[in-house]
C-alpha cells in the first residue's frame, strides 16, 4: 500500500518528538519547495523500528522539509520493484531496509545513479548513492541494563530479539553489558523469534524466559512487554517509548532517533554530494541519536544516580560503551 502525506495531523510518539526537535541543516531550510522523499517499509509502520523512521519522515514533512510518500508491508519479492517505482517517480531520497534483499537493492541503486538511497543494512555503502545505516541505540540499552541489573531479585533477566544480525546482537549485548557492570553474577537469557514482526511469538518467548526465572525482560521486539504485563514483572522497551502502552509494566526505554540520520543524508543529496556512505554514527548518544527514558521512582534512587553518571559520561564522550556484534550466547 502506498500513501502520500499532505495536510494530515501529525501523530508522533515520544521518540519522534525528540528527533523532530532537531533543526534542519541550513541547506534544507533554504529550499523553496519540499524535497521528495519515499519511505519503503518491509513491515507495517506500527513495527517499532519502522515507526521510528516513519515518525521522523512525517515530522520532516510537517516541517515543510520534505514531501513524504511511503509504502508499508512490502514483501522481499516485491521490494526491488517498489524501489524502482519510487526512483522513477522522481524521489530525491529513498529510505528503506535491505537486510533481506541486499543484492537486489544494490542493483536497483546502481541502475538509478541520480537517486539517493538510505538503507538499513548489515553491509557496507556502495557507489555514490547507496548509503547505509544501522540502529545504534545500544548505548541507551546499556544504561537500561544498569537499572535492570540492580533491580532484578531473581538474578535472571531476559532479552527477546528478532534475528541475530549485527545490529540486533549489539543492542542485546549492550543491555547485557549494562547488567553485568552492576551485577556480575546475573544470568542473561536470550531468545530470537526469527522475524522482525511477530508480537505473539515475542510474547511466547518472553513467557518462556519468565518460566526460566527471568524477572525483568528487555524487549528488542514488540510483544515482549505483553508477556511481562501478563506475569506482572517489569519490562524495558526499545526504539520507541512503550510506557504509555504499558504504564504499569515498562519502566524504561532504549530510544532511537532517526531524524539526525535523515537530515544528514538529505543534506548530502540536495547538495549533490555522494550519499554512498555509512550514516550510522549519527545514531550516537552524543549526537542526539539515542537516549534512555525511564519512569521516575520505578528504579532505586541509587541505581538511577549511578546510571545518570554514566549517561553524562557517554554524552560528554568520556565513556564508550563496548560494541559487540557477536551473536549473544
């Protein structure tokens, strides 16, 4: 399904509001007309990861920076065709994900050298127009892990992830490192559901971890908090703010903001600069690309104070959270 946003009311979550507050680069503000940008989503835009991209592009549309059209739920077999249609439609930048269609997506980009592509990918950038990005909110996950490590009563925490690709691995490892930093003896259970969007399956994985002793769950995937809510234990969300949806369950979130990456790639495209580069570093906390949110009073004051010290050090560039892309044991 393809949709074009014109004068529709903005619907933004907490993560999008943080990203939307960033000022557009002067080169974009100087544009007399919005730049055509397409969002090509393999999952429904309600999926957490896609919702972050979608919200950032919606906000840029509302700000008058871009004219945003998007498709959601696009299958892997149909993805290259959709990329070509958006390129033929004159979009300056096409934002999407090439995890399941790396070879095909790169071929499309090679066929349309005058169109800029910004793709979520585990691979490297290619040519002058195939830019890539990863989801680097592992710093925020580390901070959430610090809270979980001091809050667990059973000494067992769990993480439910999608597929063990580098970005997902790094996020779960970041959470685990945060737990271990304050609670070296804690046990960390990890499950992968084998897909990017299957809330019932994530719920089942979470329930299995709770049955195995976990009393706090980190939900890299939507559906994990459903298991926590059902069993009455706390949970941590990822990418977006899940607290409004689970007010008595989700006490912290490892937020990710896509707007800095979008602005950087769009500025390059508008200026005629090569976009065949890795834009992932714009996800760093010191650049406003990720951060933690938490419910005041949900974690012990001492745990929050220790976490905030590390948070300030990360923002100041004085502490580097380990980057571990290996599949969690």
